[in-house]
C-alpha cells in the first residue's frame, strides 16, 4: 500500500522561528513535491525534487528552502517563519500520478 | 503558463447526479486527473484518464474528456453525503515530467 507520511498534522510556531516539515515516502519514487493550500487559491507548488540532492523552485519558493539528502525524505524549511506562512502544507511523491500525504496545518503566531 | 480552471462550489441534492467541470489550456496534456480531498485530509486520487480516451467509467464515477475543447468533467451518480469534499482537476504532460498543474478545487456540498 502506497504511503506518504508527514511528521506533524498540526504545528504552531512563533514568528521568526525556524520550522522543519518532514515528508517520507515508501514507494521508491524519484520525484517529490511540496505544496501549500490556501482557501480560494488551491494548491501552489513551493519546491520539487527529481532526485537526491536535486531541487527545483516551484511557483512560490520565496521564504522556503528544501533538503533531499535521501530518496525517501523531502524536507521543507521555513528559515524564519512569518504569519503569512500560516497554511496547510501538503507533500506528494509521484510516478505518473501524485500520492499525497495527510498534510500539516501550520499556524504562525 | 499552463492553467486549469474549475468552479469553486457546487451544491447537489442527495441522490441526484453531480457534474463537476474543468477546463485546461495545455494541448499536449497526457494524463488528466480527479483528486478528492475530504475535510482535514490530504488529496486522494479518484480516477484518471489518458488524453487519447474520451470516457472512463468506474462504478458511480464517469469521466468525460473533450480534447478539442480541452474540457474534462466528473460525474458522480447517486450522490451520497460521503461524497461531500473538494474535488481537484489536474493535468500533466510528458514535457513537464511529473509536474502536475491543479485547479483550485470545487467544493461539493450535499443537500439532504
């Protein structure tokens, strides 16, 4: 059974904190993605990775960075969290279809 | 850039059919998808269709593709309360590897 897991379902952080969101997949997929989902805006691609140590900017990379040290793990990093980064964050991995994790709802206060 | 459009909200009476529509701009699309997101959950792939097909049926779900008009629809027969969710239309093409473009999602609301 296909599985994408995210480290937290809910997270509350303060402005200026460094935040790590972890995503792990067990399907040996090469491609992994981070999206944020906001009401009325749908899913917006932040970063994606085609292979270990490779990353590409998506549509809204500002304020974020990523790390892919191992094939199964793709981390999203908020270097200095801000209130406008309060959102639902979804990780996905793919062959030709994308499999999604359950999401992390991040609140920055 | 490429785009996927869908209406944001649909209200349907329980037992009726729901039809969710989507349009896209990329004429080289290869796969088109419908994802379902239930409250508090991630996205789950409901069904997909290859661009060389015009229809796919899977139990209560029927997907219709009009490639000429770049129009995709999802029909849910005998809509149930459990169908209440956000439905995302999405597409990809071979020249974009696995990068998928999503619509903003249609919230399906079921009336008793």
